[in-house]
């Protein structure tokens, strides 16, 4: 695509008042206006939206999120129609067409479906249409559900090679402690890619971050394990009708930044700052360099710094590397079915040397998987360093584990062409594919 591309994810809390179940009409209008302004300055936009279940509950006068899958799917069936009708009404006033795209994990897990979905996005954008994406709740089962639209938006951003992913929420940023309980809580404005995994683990344990003037990694090393924070409904569990929260946004950020996408978590009440910041930063870039493209590497870095410098939300910087091939983006989007834990030598060979994964370097096999399933590749500390497709089932891997080729280890467990590296063996951002 010849134009820069961003994905904007809007949560249920931005569309439906959780107390009254009333639709936030002004929010939808502001979303449409932001997208319209982005289009006018040359950006393509994909909108990932929650809200179908919440709107369905509103229409059916249900004041609690459905507990059963069948009731949730029924609510989604009612709400999806209402949701798209609202979007269509507002976008049509701005002379923009919208197209509905409903996805399940099948679209990412099956190579043919993945390519077909990507081609559909490209064609919609070529026609000037705004794709509006939601999970297909009316047919999804627990086994094929993406689970939350934060993750869905990251998978979509990876699929279509978006430069930016904006995760809209009801708080201003990721904070160093619980802002609803601690008046001294300070926002974290910048997160490097190698910090995200540890940040997720820290938050899941309910540990506050300290020393925000330091890097996230340094702050976590100084954190008090006995303290609590970042575990409130707003930051962890999501709203009554939403499934997201800050932990799912960190998961989404991990996926998206690994694909080269910059992620910004920000308050949906300030959505107009997306287009104004991009417009100002792009104008500055073109003034300084008349030949600058609005989405070359330098321009994207400039835009990322603009959000950081203007203290807008929390910006998650992407891995600095060449664009991933389509196949590797697809592998990254797959749900890992298990995990291979490697010794230090194997990690260095695979991550820094881009070698095959051999049985001799495998310490543990976790989970149950079949041939060609996706697995997570971890180091001895348990940190994920890569994703890969396996050449053997989990039972066969257990039989081969630790063996050399001369001892019956046979073929590699994972071919290097089917390995997507997430970080180097020294825990620093990647500089190559």
C-alpha cells in the first residue's frame, strides 16, 4: 500500500455507558471525525471495535454480561447490527463508506484464510472504504475465540503491516501504580519492546512499578513485591461488558511491536490527538526534508517521539528491523499450542545465529501440540524469545529431547525459516529480521 496505515481499537467502555447502558453517541461521532481527518491527511485507517455484546445487552435490557456462550452470542447478534448501523450513519455524514469484517482465530491460524483476509483489507482500503472489524461472536467457540479485541487489533495490525496501533481506553496511560488509589501515580510514557514481557508478568502479580524516571526494566527491579497496584477493574479486568484491560493491552503490544508496529495506549476521550499529532509531526518532517515519505522509518520514529514528547498516552516502541515477510507475520499471529525451553547455547544459536532448533538444545517440552502447530520458544529463565512451527508432535519432541543427531535426534524440531525471533539472547531489541 502506498499510504501509511494505522489501526484504531475502540473498547466497549468508549461506546456504552456501563451504568445506564446508554450508547455514547458523541463518542461514535468523535471516532468518525478522527478517522475522516486521518483520511484527509493521507492515512488509511482500520477500525477494530468492541461493543456488540454491550449494545445487544442494552437493547435486551440485560444489565450484566451474559455468563453463557449462547446468550452472549445472541446478544452479539442483536448488538452487531445496531453497532454497524451507528457507524454507518456517522461515517456517511462525512461521506465515507464502511465495510464490516468479522473474524475468528481461524482467519489467522489458516494460511489461506489469512491471505484472503489480508487481500480483502487491501481491496477495501484501495476503494477508500473504512474496514470496521469485530470478532465474530455469533459463531466463535471457546476454542477459536481470539478472546479480546485488544489481541484481535494486534493480529490485524500484524496481518496488514500497519505502522501504528492505537489502543483506546478509559485511562490516560499506563501508570507506575494504581491511579485510582494513589494520587502520586505517574504515567509511563515510553516502553521499549524488550520490557513488555516483564511488565506483563509484574502487572499479573499485582506489583506496583516504582521510580518512573528510570526505565521500566530498572523500575521493576526496584519494585516492592509486597505492594499492590495496577490490579483494579479499570486497569486489569476491564468494564462490566468489556473483556479487556491493561494486561490484555500489554499482550497486544507484545504481538504488535514484534511485527514492527508502534503501539499507543491512550484515552478515548482524547482521540482527536491522534490526527492532530500525526498532522503536526508529518508537517514538521516534510518541512525539514522535502523528500521525506510520511511512512518511512525516520518519519515513523518522528511520529512515535511526537506522542512521547507531547505526553499522549503510553507509546510502545517496535522492534527495529526490516519488515517481516508475510509468512512470518502469519506465524507470529498463531496461538502457541505449547512451549520449547532451550538451553543458553541453543538460544544463542537460534536467536543470534538464526539457526534451526535441534533436539539436543531442548531442556523441556510443555503443552500438547501436533506437527506444524505454533509453539513458543523460551530461554532458561522462561522469557519468550521466538515463535516457531514444529516439525514433530509434543510426544515425538519428548522422545527426541536432548538427543544429538548421531543419537537419533534426526531432523530439526523447527526449521529456521519457520522461526520468528522476538528478541535477542541478551534481551535487547532486535536490529534484524
